[in-house]
């Protein structure tokens, strides 16, 4: 049995680096994402919803929390997506 899921990451690249708002979609529905710094350093900032790796049809865990200068800070909440 193969367990896969359709995850899409939507956002902007500049000079090959992620910046600004990024969205994570599962089956065309927004389920996560957050922002990268605007300088193009690919540093996560602010509130994020991230997916557990692996995120499959059978195992759908997300994490909600905050980044400060690319580091996770404070409490991160683990949830089952569905």
C-alpha cells in the first residue's frame, strides 16, 4: 500500500530564494504556510503552520507556532488536520 498526499507550496522566489508569504495547500485547500523575510535570506518570520514530515493521507499532523529570526519560539501546538 502506498500512502501519498497532494501537497502544493505556493509563493514567490527571487534569485532562487523564497521570500514573502508562502501558502501550503492540501488537495487545493489552504492548510498552512507563513512568511519569509523580504530580504531574500529565506528566514521564516511570524506565525507559521507547518506540516509533519511525512504528511500523508493516513498521517495528517500540523504544527502551529511562531518564528523569530528563523528560530521557533514559544509554544508550538500539534494538531491532527482532519
